[in-house]
């Protein structure tokens, strides 16, 4: 057990996976000598060489497209897309090719490609560097979409993503890269397609993923001091969603609030709200409430603090839920 | 006049071999071919064209939503396909029916795809590495490049053993050459010096858009701009197609990096059966290319060498039989099972696939039979 | 020898029709597979159609210049020999028959077996497909008890949002309500029952004593009419009341089933409906309770104008449903609902308040067990429905919780003696105990 920031935890996870299987390779812009703009791949090229840690030309569609070809050849490529806002040139290769190739090949070929994407706000970054594109990928059949909230989950989930024979979009909450947390490399974490109860409670279920989870902890502490017991569900997997875990929690608390950085319109939070309303109609004492970013392009960073959900907006939602 | 000063050929339109210093090395590349090989080129071109016509008829009779004809492009495909070696990997677009045939695909599988029975249709491992047709233009150029990168990482090329060293051939068209993916593929290929040949069939039309809208320079010069050794050939000359591909693939597999071939040819038919070329094409242009038909040219070549007429009759009969067999088997094609919607979306078990299939099963059974 | 028809194909991915421009064959012509039989024009282009059949052209089924829907047979060919026949797809034949309406019964005229050339046009349906099992639950529909082992250890109250709101509005604590829903959920009547029971004195706020010593309300309008009627009735007819307690569980179950049935969808169904039906049946067996006293004669009515005491903003009125004995259960439910709604809106027509023959009053809606109702003038019987609530009852020798109610009735002893009164009330009560008696 040791304390690591998430960036280093992913680094160690990659390292472990690459030692275990020499078909695992990482490819992306600036990942070799520089070690990635977030240093997630720091030191890897020295250890594994330029054929396994590959600096690519500046062409996102090219990165994902060649990764598909490499997967056909038997490799297990891990693509790094430098920033959330730059995944869109690769969108065609992800959505029309990577997501559909397994089905198209009717079981004769797997496509074990992982696409790592740093995402989310709260780092004061410029335009296109703070997006939350989860919904596009969650909406695309044929992809698995996951996002760790803690260094420990980051360490284990990247390895499981690499080991999976399915394409995985691995969303890294960049505002959490440098926050340290315990990493237990002896005890595997929960499977990557499961949500976990990050904090037990009894009055309201609070659901979130990625960077939002640490904010939910703050919310829970404040709520506790006001006499409200919050149960936090860390989704971890956005596709598929782990409904049994959410349902068990809501059966207990009868109140559900979902918080996300992403805008609400057609979001993952909306999907959870619709499905949980169907599943828990007789149980819930209030409608599912969502706390989301506004339905605008991400604003200039000086305004992101008010654009993104903060503890007050989430606490207000809890109050509204409990008042029904 | 679509040909340029750079266009290389071995066979004139009259079927007579061309004497030209520029093509000396290409003549050498076909020296090992004999009568048997030439007859095989002719047979394949003829059978596949007859198949193509039959498939078009079947579409008109309601058996497919659409058919994609390759008529006119047989020489470009047959020559290049025979030039590749068994260990090579082929990434087609969606019109390479002759290449498919040569690689051992049952052409009925192409009909199955256009009929809506499958989105793929075959296993490349069982068709001598002939990969699936790709309907999003140019995406296959990146897959091919990635595959070739893998060959490099595996050390499965550049050993000097032509029968072992692997290479990748990717087919695409003049329209696809404008796509970003094609250009990115060329960039990656030259950056990593992949064992790969980019085979561009310039059939002069991307549905209704002529090639001059795609490019103001001959397309092979564009590739040269990326740093790939590049050649423009008369794609309706099956011998030249063979020779250029042979040399390029062998150079690529031997460590000389990716190569580029622009094969000038023509899409005699429509883009697909939903298209109407009479709305945008010149009759004169069509006549020109019909006069440059690849099969006619090669027949002249064979006749000039004394090939007996019985051979041609036999091939014609074989082609008729092939077409009749395709017709018969097309009429027997069954719908895929309902489970196909959910099966194979993922390799690993997936809760949503399981749940939704269970639901659809129950839903389907809740109705009276045949209701 | 078989006939083969070639239906117009969709040659361009989504076309619905095409025009026959030119026939290239005529009846009697020999035709080979792939021989061009006609040229058609579609929205996209001119297309030559090759024959799918070999044989002799039998009939051209459309004319040059005709615009033909995709799927309509355009030519029939007489085929040579069985082994060349084209497989038949009965679904397509049926679809084509629907479209063309011209499949003869004699010759088989099978359609060419294909599936994709007839996409965009033939998708219209006029009715649902027939089912063998009821429709399937929604994909997300998982009842809470199936969810996970953990869920069942928590006894959360199950109730739909409107019921939760009702409980909140009525000040009822959901966890104290006995749920009677099929999934264990709390139903509206459960809340109302609880509200009735628990809160006879249910005002959450008792108003402060008024500051003035007295309020003087003028006696006029409805209040005056009520007073006059009450006095007239009370002090002309000698009233006697009888009571019987009955186990009404079966009525409650019957009501629940009615509510769930599609016939009664959207119609208010309650125990009152059953009691009204019971009264009509009991009147049939005891006709004199349905009479009017005049000094000279007792007029026994052979029709039931069923009065229902209704509280309105201006006071108590008793509108009646005319000829209630002619109404089916469903019609009665609709009429009663109509009557109550109209009364609540204060819009009851005067003719609806006259010529009643017997009355029911619902004390249960006020949370009261029973009472001694006063006759409606001109009538000799009035029945009171009280609360229906769980009470200990002896069933097969054991104490069980059953839904018990008291049936009460008052009578004019000038007309109705004790034996008739008792028999009538017992009849009403026996239906409450066993609604199947209405099948008599």
C-alpha cells in the first residue's frame, strides 16, 4: 500500500500491464520522451522501448485507426488522446469502426483497444481542454466506458481495461491527476463494470463519477453536519451502468440525486434518471434530480466555478429531494 | 485524355507488348509468368465480370437493396491481387470483387452483405487475409497502416525472404483519397516506414463527382509529396498491374517502406444500382473507356499468342455456370437469427446485451405465430 | 406448370413506386432469366428490369404509363417444370395480396422470394398483432424485491408519487398505512381509509376562538330547504333504524379487480357502487321498501330512482339516478360518478332531485362507522354505508383481520315493519359479504 497521485497510479498500472503481456503497447502524441503532457507515461519508453511506447504524428483519427489495425495484428494498443476536446477527429474511427468491428466480424476477431482520454474541468484550462464527452461514447453501442475516481481504482481499472477483449474508453479526470490517494497493489479493486458505495448513508443516494466523486464526499460531510445522511455511489462504469448497485441504494434511501460536470441534455445522468424512475417508481419519494453543467459550451475558465456543479448546488438538490 | 506522360503500361490497347525503357524493370517482373498464368488472369477477369452482371440482375429482381459493380476495373484488381503473396494482408474498400475471388472468398458472401443478412460476411483468417469490406470511405487505410506497423514490430518483414516477409496492400479510390484518413494513413506509413502498398484505383468518379474535383495534380504525385515512391499505371493493363504491384509489394516487404500505385481505370457501371450515371457522365467518355476495356485488351494479347478459341468458349461457359450457381444460392439465402442483433457486439459477456436479448425473445414469443 | 409473378421491386433503396415506361415483351413471348422485360422510371433514374423467370409470358399486369406501387405484380410468366420454380415466401405473398388485392385462389401465383426489394412501401399496418401472452414488462421493469439481496432487508414503503402526495396532504404517515396493493404498495383507498380512521378529528389546525360572541346565519336557500325536509320527514314518518355488521372483504377484492379491468379504466369504482347494486337487488326481493306513503295509499314503485346523499358547498342535496335498475354495473358507475361531480360543482338540475324512490348515504367517507339517517321526504327507506376497515372477525373458527363494515338503514314504520326491514338490510349486507349473489 502506498500513496500515489492518480497520474502515477495509471503509470504504474500501465507498467504492470506491459510487463505482464508484451503485446500491450501505448501510442499517442508526446507520450514517449516527454512522458505525456500529464506525465502519465513518464519513464515508460526507457523501460519498454520505442516499439511499445510510440510517439505518433499529430493525427487523432490516425491514432485510433492504426490502433485498430494493430489490434487485428494481435496487439493490445492503448491510445492516448491528449485532451478531451481533441477526441472528435477520432470520433469516426471510434464510433463507426472500433465500436462496430467486433459485431461486423461476427465473433471471428476481437478489438482490445483502450482509448485513454483526460477529461473534465476544474483546472482553469483554455477552450476544448475541459470537456465532458462521456455521453457520446456511452450512447455508442459496442464500447465500454469507464472512469476512475480514485488512484486505487485508476491503477486497477486501467489494467482491467487493457485485459478486456472489448474496446474501452478510459476517461481520466484530469483535475484529480495530482491528488494523492492510497493504492493497494495487492488487492484488486472492484470489477471495472461495477459501481461502488463510496460512502454509506441512509437519507439520500448521491451518484457521480470521476472528479465529481471527491466533491460528493465534501457534500456528504456538510450534509452530515446538518443531520442528513448521504450515501455516495461512485459509478466507475458509464457503459454499462451498474443498476443493481444504484437500485439497492435507492431501495434504502428512497431519494436519488445525480451530479455530473457534463451538461444535462441527453447526458448519462439523464439516462440514470429515466431508468431509475422506471425501476424504482414505487420506492422513490421524490423524482430523480440531476445537478449538471449548463447546456452551453464550456465557458472561459474564470467562470467554470459557477458553471460546474458545486457543493451548494448539490446540497440544494438534496434539500429539494428530501422536501418532496 | 486521362493518360499522362507518366502513365506506364506493358500492353498496348491492341494487345501488343510495349517497347519502352521506362518499363524495362516491369517486363522483368513478369518474366516468370507463363501461359497458364495468363490464361488464369483472363479466366478470373471473365468469371468475375459475369458474376458482377448477374449480381446486378439479381438486384433488379429484388434480391439485394443495392449492388456495387466493379465492371471495367478487373485488370487493376486481378493483376495486383495475383502479384501479392499468400502471406500478405489485403484491406479492400467495397468494390474489389476480383481480389476477393482470387483470395478465395465465396462471392456469395458479398451478396449476403448487400442483401442485409450480415454487416461483414466472412472471416479474414479463412479468406487468405482478405479483410472485410468497409463502407465508411478510407477508414481501411488506417487499419491497413496499423496492421503494417504491427508486422514491423513483429519483425515479420525485412528479413530478405520474399516468401516469408509480410506486406499489406490497401485498396481505395480517387474519392477516398480526399478523406483525412487517407492522408493520415500516408503520414503514419511514411513515419514508421511500414511494409505497405497503397493501391489507388482511380476509376475517375466518386459517385457523380469527377476526379478533377478531388485533385488538381495526378494523385500519384500527391503520394510522392508524402515521401512514398509512387507510380502511375494504366490500370486496364493486367500485366502492368501485376508488375507494378509485384515490385512495390516486394520492395515494401523488404524494408524499403511504403509504396504507392495509382492505377488509371474506369467505372463502366454506376456507383451502385441506386445511381444514374446518365445524369452526369459524357457518352463520349464512356465510349472511350469501353474501347479500352481490360478484358478485350487481354483477349487480343492471348489471341496474338495463338490461344485457341475453345479456351475462350470454355471460359465463357464456366462464367455462365458460375453465375447460375450464384443465382441459385442467392435464392436460398436465409435471414440471420434474431439473436444476431445482440451476439458478437462484445467479445465478453455484457449485461445489457443479455437483458435486451431476453426481453426481445419474450416479446417475440408473446405473439401468435405468423401474426 | 406454374405461374410466377414478378412484383415491382424497389431498385433504389427506399423507392415506393415506379412508372412502366416500355414493355419489351408481350404475352406468348418466350423469356429467359435476365432477359429485359421492361423499362421503368423511378424518382432516381430509368432502369431496365430483367426477368427472374424462364418461361412464356402469360400476362402483362400493368400498362405502359402506369405508375405502380413497389410490391405490385407487373408480369406473370408460365414456368417450365417444378425444378425451376422460385421458392415462395408466404409473408411476401400476403403483403403483395394486401397491396394488389389480386391473388387468385386457383393458381398459386407465388411471389418471388425476396426480402429487401420491398422495403419502404409495405410497412403500413392497420391493427395490432395478435398475442398469445400478455404484453411483456418494460425492459427496465424490475420489481424491487428482485433487485438485490440487500434491498429486501429494508422495508421501504412502496407507493406511487400521487399517493405519496395524497398522504402528505392528508397528514397520513405512509409507514403506518396497511398496504393492499398487489405488489405490496400503498393504494389511494388505503391512505383514505387511514385518513378516515386516524383523523376523525383530522383538522391539523384548530382555529382560534372567534372574537365575537356569536355569528348569525340567515335561514334561507338550501339550508332552509334542508331544514324543512328534515322536519317534514322526521315528524311525519315514524323512523326505525336497524344495523348489521358484515365481512365486506370480498366486496373490497371485487372493487380492486374492477379497478384493474380495462372495462372500468378511468371510471370511479368504490364499495358504494357495490352497495347501490346490492340495494337494487334487495329492492327486487323486498319491493315495499321502495315506496311512497300518501294518506290514502302506499305507492310501491317498480323502478328505482336511486338517491345519493351528496355534500355540496351549499349543503346536503340528494340527486338521484333515474331507473337505476336498468343500468349495467358499468353504466351505474358512470352515472354515480357523474352525479357526484355535478353535485360538487353545484350544477345539479332540479329534476334530478325529485322523484327519488330510495336513498343511500355514505358516512364512511367522513370516517364514521354508522348512523341513524333521516329519510328523504317521499321515501320510506334510506341506507347508510359506513367505514370499511380491518377488524377482527371469526373465519373458520379463527380470529382473522377482515374488512368489516356496518350496514345501517332507517325505515318509515308506517310502511315497513321490522321483518321486512331486517330482511332488506340482511339482503344488502349479504351482497357486501358475497358480491357473487348479484349473479342471481
